[in-house]
C-alpha cells in the first residue's frame, strides 16, 4: 500500500494526464507503471520524491531487467522496460509542471521497434475516399481522412485540433499538442485543404447549427461537442467495410500508410520524420523496410 504522499501523487498524475487528453489506454498504462515504481521506492525505503536521484533511476532500470512478468512466464520484454522508463520521464514532466521537486531520467534505452500490423495500399486509400458519402457525416469522413492520412497526425493530435488551428490560407495545420509537447506545423496539399475547407464551411456549420452551439473543436459530433477518438474509429471502420477492405484498421493505420507512401514516392527520410513530428529519425526508420515492398 502506498504512503499518503505517493498515493496523492499517483491520483494527481492520473488527473493531469486526463486534463491533457492523453488516450485512455495511455493514462491506464502510465498510472500502472508509475504505481509499480512508487511501490519499488517504498520497498527500498525511499519515502519522498526528493530522495530520487540518477542512481535510484539507474537501480530501477537494472531491477526491471530482472523482474518477472506479472502476466506471463519469463522476464519483462524490452518494449515493457522502455514503456516503464518513458512513464518516469512523463512523471518528471508532471512534477515540473506542478512546481514540485523533480528528477532527471538519463537512461539510454534502445529505440522501441513499433510493430506496424497494417499498411493500406494507395488503392485502398482511394477506396476509402470513394466510400465517403455526400451528407454531413460523409463530408466529415473526408476531413478525417485528410487529417489522419493527408497530414499524418496521431490520434490525439487530430482530436485535440481546434478549427482555428487549420490555416487554410497558409495550407498548414498547427499541432499544439504533439507528442512530447512538441508543437509543429504540418503542410496540406491542395486536395487536403479542399476537403477540410468543405467540412469547415459546410458540414461543421450544419452540425453546430443543430444545437446552436459554438464549439472550438475541429471535429465535432452530432451533439456539437468535441468528438471522441472511438467515434472516428467507428466511422473509419464503416468506410473500410463499404470499401471492402478486409483489414483491421484504426486512425494510426492512416498515419503508418502515409509515412510508407511518402517514402515510396522518394521523399527523404529526414523530411518524412519532420512531417510525422518524430523526435528522432530512428523512429521513422521503422517504415523503411515496408517502403521497399510494393504496396
């Protein structure tokens, strides 16, 4: 059982993540990993955050290397260890943001190799666009494809967009809540711009008029509130069904697909990395072996 201070920090950290609109799965995993760390601290007679230094973090990393997996036989996977350390970095940012004593995480972890289960072909992307209807939701569907495929945004980046973040004149999308708090501007092609502009001034206006609300969010629901990621996923899966695409896909599939297609078209790896908002070019390299396969 955690001491009162650690228990308070755990609950406060969870609320902070929710306020920043992290995905539900990220919040759950982060809280679980942080709780493991706080339990480890107590077991090693470290009762206050102020006692955490580089050696404590190093010792915890070494402990993770030998810790047994709670859910299955064997030790923790390298992916789990990296996730644990990343949560400590996230927790340190929370401590800084809330004016509390914080610690540095200098552990060098190998780049996690993201498993990309599904990549859509260019023909399948075209089929998704063709599956969009001409009604309000169909126009919103095209805008969804424009943001997640045409601009390659992450799930939460797209959901967090406000209408004012779409700079039509400059053909840019301003991402304020990027991963790792990195803001960036993402370029729009003419087609992407047209699809988003049509949504903004036709479908979105009608959706707002239904409830008479003035909503800042770019993507809004039939209730004129900021849409949930799961609702967009459901729409995407319906498009895939209509397009007769027999693959399990999500919003991140669109991001994976545009990254692969850009590399196949000859775009330099560094430029694809900037487009995706990767902090390291190594994160982009996971697409290179896929790009060499004819899709």
